[in-house]
């Protein structure tokens, strides 16, 4: 009697080429079965509820609904859902947000495709999959100070090129309060000026450029 158990997988990515590439990698494993695809987070939540895959591969930045939000929704409905993030985002804040939302593993898209299979098998054993490169980014976050939500709001406006007066008006606070927050942001990010703060915030994934 054949007792081999098939591992069902849901692929979520807004790029068709990426999904096809993953299919090509996964079909090499005789016990892997791709049961569905999703092009955004909302589709992923719906597909997961319908298909109940063993593992969901999840991109982070997608239209309609991003990966972190989708992870939260899936885990809220299915607390034991196994989710593996596969993303271009290597900022420590992106990684932390995904893992905090409930992802069990995190792979960078520029990493070797050979990591996808062992990552899935690790998740099936109930183990997390955090490669050394990803762990290194997380370690850098632990060494630094965390921005408050208000400070993040201000950084998002700095990314848009807003001046202190505009930021104050947008947030309903005084210019002096904005200046105080900016001073704290520079100190926490260990940078000298607003331009450098924006560069570091984007690199770390604290904020992202708005989609065109």
C-alpha cells in the first residue's frame, strides 16, 4: 500500500513569472502538490480558507492587500497555518513584522531556490526557517532603538518630502513637537540629517515608498 502523504502548497505572489518559477521548483518534489495560486493578500486569505493548504508561500508587497495583513488574517482564522514568506524585502522591520504576524519562515527572493524545499519541509515539522542572512538583519534590529508609531508617521511624511509645517498640519501637532520628534528619530536611527534618516528608514523597511 502506498502511504506517501502529499504536501499541499498555496503560492501567493503578484508576479506571474515568480509563481511559475516556484511551480517549477516545487514540481521537482514528488510529494509536493501546488493546490492553488493567489495574486494578492485578499485572494490568499480566500484561497487558504477554501483549500486549507499545508504550507502557504507568501510575498509581502502586493496590491489590494499586503502579505503581513494577509498573514494576520490567515492566522486569525487558522492559528496553526504554516506560512513561508518569500520576499525582496530584507529590512529588519519587514522581517520582524512578518514573523510577528505569524509567518514561520522567511526567505529572500535573491537567495538560492534550493532553500525553498528544505524550508517547506522544516515548516511541516513544526520548525521555523530563518536563514543566517535573515537572522543577521533581525539581530541588527535588536541592537537599535525602536521608533514609536508617531515617529513612524513622521518618517512616512519625511519620505514624501514634507516640511515641518506640513507635517504639523497633517498630524494636528505643533511645529515644535515635530522638531522634537525629528530630533529623536535622528538619534534612534543614528543619522545626521533628515535625508539620511529617510534612506535608513527605507532600507530597514520602517517605511516604504508609495506605489506608483
